[in-house]
């Protein structure tokens, strides 16, 4: 508001509404007075001020605003000055604004121009380059649209001398500051120095490093860890003027000129230019002389000097290629022709197989693999190039080098011909200088630039809804006829990933045809093991062979890890919006539900699980697990943390939760699908990729899951499944340097070996769910019916093949005999038989070796003097059936009192009446601590016992009650880390702390 202007502000306070005159407000020149508010209500602890609306009659626009501030009263009625608070709200509109001349070009110049106008600065003139091929520069387009004075000078100097008519035209606009966001022309010093505040320039490097026109290129070529930009005051040197403002960012391993510019230099550069102008307007802009130490100048990179030297380390080759991607493009000679490389990344893991390619100057031939062109440095290390461009401008995926000429043209339908004509019109509008668009018209040779690529893609997508076109497609098909071909193929869906090919093993069983994949699943495809080896997976119900399954080798592990790493580093999974990732996991859960009967049937014939239990628990809880973690995908977040301030500056510290990378998961055979779900759902929700090894004896539901993951749209490489042995596949996963986390469920001895290997290899993160000997204490004041029912479930659930099974029951002496009698009565009612029979209670043990181990376990118990009350033998029928077994009189020193059976063996010991502490000491006298339980009607006793039991899970008057939302994991030699619940996500995330000073 100008002095003397008429304006009122309406305020609402705790004392009611009031109107304040304009003279009560501080003006931009310091005019105006101070008004105060008095608290009228002694019961009000705050003075509350709310600005309702401006009613201006001066030069300010009509502006609705809302503002609230509260000030705490310390004593009785007192006055509070609020002029400063109101002034803070209005200061944006009172800020000093400048008259600017924008000198430059490009989309960057256009965005800076538009942003400065939005901030209230007056652009009195735009000076840009002349039209090229009839097309105006984006900055010129914006200025012309706004009616801003526009000048298009071909040059400002002639033979080193300023052109008087150009300088006069510039001076006529009366600029107070020259803003030069991107300028390719030489501007005379009498123009640079003419405005009151001089001139500021944007430069894309952290000056004094990388002075010169190719600063971004050289940042990458030199392998700098940090990139950034500088806004500096122009002087008569080359990028040598005093620094006004600088910003920096980390350089990612595979950044290119394009990605670095688009991610940071472009968006943050626009903000910085606007901020710099305001600092100048406010009289706060610094002028920091550039140090000479560390200064460097590099020449302009052009195609002629962008040839890559292949006789150097792989990292240097990679930096050279990415430092020229996309402009001007690093190239080498292949077959006498210059071929330009795009999309370079360092190759980790094993080198993929492929066809050799001779490249002039290379230390050894490259390899055309299915992933791209592998180049080798003179240090033996390798890098991967995604795309190649030939001298005629045609770009192809490097993997298609030897087959690039094999693609035949598709015949267009009448409807597609009509679309092609519409696209021809789009080309004509963009390439306005070209008289006619013919089949051989080249998009780029006709004058198109990168912004035209964006326009072409977006206009075609707008005209033809549903076609999945990308900017890269234009570079791949530069002529009109090639572009139409790629457009039609995409429109028809022919460009999509090739349809998943599966060789099924099929069986007519359980009144359905089950179709079971049996090969390794690597990078979105089912394929045989590297050496072609297979093994038989057995149906424990009758000992018959279900099918032959691929037996993965070390080479298969390396390929799977490489696929998972590629998917994490460069695939869509890592760039995906977390909510979209959750949608894919929901879809996967839906497909599992759609196939639940088939999954449960496969689980029954492969693991021996009773079908009804497989349907409800093995499969049902797996579906619930994926849905639960799908919901977590967009709720993984960090915190803000108050820290000591670096006065007079301030600090903001916050944390970010980030995925680990490639994770390995090794699961057991007792719940094949459910154990997969418990670990992989959390792993995927966190954004990781995975390589999973199912148990050798139960691989089939994991491979069926892989098939469903493809149908759900999970990108290739995100999930990889490797059936095979723990000694080979599991060991290689433990040792692999590219795996950042390994989750394992299995025995304690194997868990210790895995932990050792993970530590020695690359100190990868580990979570272990290991053996158990879970105690269940049954007091005499229990609900006997429930204690018998749940006690039996604690032992015989899933044939006793249950990690949290009650390995030892402690029954109070006064009810011991009755308890055992009732348990035996119930066992005798159990139906043992075919797990697919809906009336079956107890199915076969998982495999023959485990059955033999259980029989030996029972023999040891008898030899040591325990009383075998029931069972202890194999059932006389085909298959691997074990009788439910009950031992009593088990003493603490016995083998069966200390070691886990992992089968249907109830081990019962008495304890003296009322001896709570004594039985707790015996229950905790074990190296395991996975689960535990107590049955009593006394809540005080229940709480006391639950506090004293040393186990990760304690069940009170129930057992086996697990839920997807509740964390699951053990203590002591039962391992560490959690499955399920929010805690499980932490196993697959890393926390990064970021501290900002301002």
C-alpha cells in the first residue's frame, strides 16, 4: 500500500470483531503506526487475531487472506503489539520488486521468466535468439504471449565491438537488473554493467570447478561425487564473477547429463534464480569472490571430441559415456562405423552370456547380451550399455545389435492408417519448416529438439488414448515410417513383454486339474537350471513322485541376483510410487485368493498338509499377509528430530526409511507358502527385490506364486525363485556380495552358519527364526476342556511340524493324570489319512527323512526312561504317517526334554502343586525362546508367568493364535528379528538421517 492509500483490515479477536485503519499498519517505507489489542475476557489465556479480508482502494489487488496467531498471557490484562505479526503476513506484498531484463533462451529461461513475473517483479524486456527454422524459442513464445517487450537479436557484437543500435534498444527498457538464466550469445560489458544492480548468470557447476560451456558433462566425466550450480555476478572473465548463491546435490552412480539436469539442476536452478533476484531486491545479496584454488576450465564437448577411449578402467569408460548422454553422445568405431553409446551402468556380479562384438580400441571384445552391450575396461571390470545409435540417427536397444535389421514392417489397418495421418499432422505442426512429412523424414535432422520430443509424445498420447509411448521411442524411431511402426506395435500390444511361457506339470487331483511350474524363475521367466539338473519332489501321502523340479546351481543364483539388482537399481520397481506398489501387492493377493483351492491342493500333495488347514492357514494367512503389507506401502515414513541449533543458523534433522536393495529369503518346508508370504510381503512392501529359495522338498507353491506374481504385474527381476539345495543355493546367497539382507527360517545350526557367512562376505543384514522348545504350563485352576483342546493343538497342529509347537508341557501334579487320560481319549478319535479327505485330522509327515528322525527321537525317549503312553510308531499304511505320540514322566535331563522333535510328539512333565517359580525356572531352562504358553483362570498368575517366560511370544489361555498384525520372532538361540506386524518392515529398511542447516 502506498502512503496515504485508503485501506482497512478486519480482525476477529477473543473480544470480538474490530476494524483497524490503514494508518495502524506499517507501510513499505516504514510509515504507519502500531496498534494494540487489549484482552477483555480475563478467562481467555490467548489473544487471538484472525485477518478476515482486505478491502483496499489503492493499487493493491483485492486479496482474501486468512491468518491466525495466538500469544500467551503471563499475567493480568496487558497490551500486545500485533503490528509485527500482520506485517509478516503482508511482507510478500510489500517486498521490493525490480525491473528486470531477461537475457537468454530455452525452456529454463522461460521458466525463470514466468516465475519472476509471478513473484511480482516487472520484466521490462526479454532478449533472446532469433527463430530457428520458423520456430520461436520457448522464452520468446512466453514473452510474446504476455505482451512483454521482446527483442530477437542475431548478435550483440560485430568483430568484438558492441552494435550501437542493439545496445540502445537494450538501454531503452530501463532495466535495474539483467537476469541471464541460459545465454549462448556474447553480451557486451556495457550491457552487463549498465543496470543499477548489474547482471547475474546461472552456471551448472559448483564454481570455480568446471568453468566453461560443458560443465555438466565434465562433472560426470571426472566422476565428481557432487554436482550443483552457481548463480554469480557477471564480470569480464569467463565464469569468474563473484558468487551470489550455490546449491549442490549428490551424483548418483548412473546419472547422465539428462537425469542430473532434470532431477536437480533444472527445477532447483529456477528456484535459485528467483531467490537470487529477491536477495538483490532486498539488498541482501552477497558477492563472494571465487577462490582460484580448485578452479578448472574444460572445453566444449562436441561429437568430434566425444570418442571414448576404451583402453582405460571400466569406471572411467562409464563416466565418459554418461557424461555425454544424451548430448553430444560418446561413440566408438564398430565395423568401421561410428556407434554412439547411451544408458551406461557399471556391471556387478557375473558377466551375462552373449555374442562377442569387436570394437576398435577395446582391450577385449564386447558382448551383446540379452541385457545390452557389455564393455570391458583394462582393469577387467565391466559396464553395460543399454542403447546404441548409428550414423544415420537410428537408435536400437543394444541387445538387438545382431538382429536390428530383422524386424519386418507391419501392415496397417484402415483405422491405423487414419491414425497415422493424424500423427503426420502432429509432425507437420512441430516441423513447420519442412514442406511435407514423408516416410523418410527424420525428426531430428529436420530440426527437432528435446522439447519437441516431449510435445510429440504427449500429443500422440492425447490423440490415441491408451497407447504407452515414451520419449525413448522417438529416439529409437527417428523417421516417420519407423515412428508409425513403433506406434502401431505399441497400439496392438506387440511391444509388450513376451507372454510368459510355462512348462507345467499337471495332475488331476482333488476334483481339479492343478498346473504346477517346475523350473527356476529368474528375471520374469521360467527356465531350466544352468546345468540342466533336476530332482524329484515327492508326495508324502504315498511316496510317489509329483514331478521333476529344476535343481538350481551357483550360476543360477548369480543370474537371479543380477536380475534382482537390475530391477532394484534401474527397473520400474525402484521408481514406482509406493501406493502403486501397494496396488500391485493387493492384486497379487487377489490372484492368490482366486487360485486358493489350487494352491491349497498343491500344498497338500507337496507338504502333506491337511487340505482344510492348507486352505485356511497355509494359503488363507498368506493372502492376509500380502494384503496387510500392501496397506503399509505408502505409510513408511521417517521423523523430524529436534537437535541443538548451530546458532545463529538453524538446523532441521529428519530421517528417511529406505529399502535395502536385493534381499535373499530362505524358507522351511513346514508352511511353504505361508513362510514365503511372511517374509516376502514385508520385503516387497519396503521396496526391495528378492531371491527366494524354497525348501528343497516343498518347492511347488513357491513356483506357482511366481507365476501369479507375473499375472499381477510385478516387474521382471523383482521376484526370483530358485529351487535346490541349501548347501549350494543357500550358501551362495549367504556369500553373495550384492545381497544386502538375508531372512532365514530353519534350524539353529544352519542359522549360525548363515550368520557367519553373511558376516564374512559383506556384513549383510540378517534376521533368523530358528529352533524352539516352547514350554506350555498348565495350572490346576485352568479351564480343563480348553486346556486339553488347546494343548493338543499346541503339539499336533500341522502334524507337529510347527515352529512354535509346544515342545514340552508342564502339567500341575493334581490334574496331571486326568489331563493325560483326556488327551489320549481325544487322540484316539483323530482320523489319520489322506490330507485331501475333508474329514482327515492328521496327515503324513513332510518327507521320509523327517519321519525316520521322529521314530529315532521316540526310541531315545523310551531308552532314557520316559513313559510312552501312546503312539511312537509309523502308521501301517503307504506314505510317511506318524502316530500322534504322548510321553510322560519326562525328566529335565532327558534328550526329549531339551531337543525339539518338530513332529506330533507330546512331551509332558509334572510340577509340584503351587510351585509357580519352580516351574518357571524349568520352563526357561532352555537355549530356545520362540514361544510359550500358560493356562490358568487366575489373571494375576497369568500376568506374572507371562512376564517371567523368556520367549518372543506368550499365549495365555490360547495357543497358535498368530495374526498378520502381531510381530513374530524369538529370543536366545531361537534367533532375532521379526516377521509380521509393523516390526517386520524394519527388517527390510534402513534409516538415513539428513541434517540441513539454514
